[in-house]
C-alpha cells in the first residue's frame, strides 16, 4: 500500500491518542507510536528507515552547533507576527531552542506536549523554551492553539535559519509520494518538501550552546529529564 486510506488514517489517530495518554517517558511514547504506525502504514515506516539511513550516511545534522560553540542569533516572527530575537530571550535566562517539523507531525505533537507538562519546572529555574517550525503563521498559530504551548512558536520561512545551522533536509520523492495527503506546499508557502531535523539546543545566557540533541531519525527526541538537567545546569552558570 502506497497511500493512506481514510480508515487507516482514523486508526493512526486512535493510536496517537493511546500513545499520548500512556504512562512512560517521551521516547517510550514515541516508540509506541512508531510501532503502531508501522503496523498500520508499513510502506511509510520502511520509507522512513531508508530516509534515516540516507541522512545518517550523509552526516545529517552533524555540523549543527555543538556544545561550547556560539549559537547563531535569530530574529523570527511568532504566531502573531511579532519578531522574537534570541539575544532578547537570553537576556532573561537560558533558552532551549527546539526545532519541530510541523503542526501535522504526531511525533512533534507528542514532543511538545511533554515539554508543556514540564513547563512549571522550566519556568521555576528561570529558563525558557522557544519552538521553531518551517510553517507559515497560520499553522504556527494552529500548533500553538492546539497544543496550548505557553512559549513562542516561530516561523522559519523557507528553513532559512535551519539551513544556517545545517539542519535542513529534503524528504525525497518516496516520502513525498507517501505523504501526499499532507498539503506541505500550503503549510510552508513553497513546494520544496524541506524540513528541519528535529533538534534541541540549550543555550546559556552567554550565547554558547550548553547541550544539544540532533538525530536524523525524527522518531527520537531529547528526553525531558535530559532537557531539564541541561537547562538547570545552564541556569546555575549565570
């Protein structure tokens, strides 16, 4: 099967809700969803394996900023059109800069939900979260509203900032065909089928990267305990 039927799309939605509500760590939820997705839509699971292998062989994300390197500054629009700059955020405390694929991505929705659940602890240590996606304001607004994210969700149009960090990938013709039911051109304002590798950079007030998580396999994300530990360490440095 090379396309997702309406019945299987409904099965995927049910699987997502089950995984979202299960006890366990973020990556346990992600693995459970990946397993369910492979059972429901095996062609996509196999295609993602091939994509991850290609990216890994090409060193996908390896050249992104590393710990003790400067995090390149950004100034990007939020869901209301206001500009958000990294230096302004850092003036208030350490920041976790998080790249997400889009509002349509179930792995990103599980990821952002887990971050939101830790928000009180993040705020208590004087740290902040900022999310960056390649989608237009219409969809960053939808992502923020659907998730209830209390932090900025920024538009990186045409993946300009992600490109500067060596995080941008082309999904390829196979994935494009299998995901043809998603209107990426509408979401992105272009037909490039380019996405960022989901990544996290914990940046100290001095502008240096303190910790990072970059994995070309979008089904894996930085564990929340690791995120909290990195933010706490960065908070104590300042």
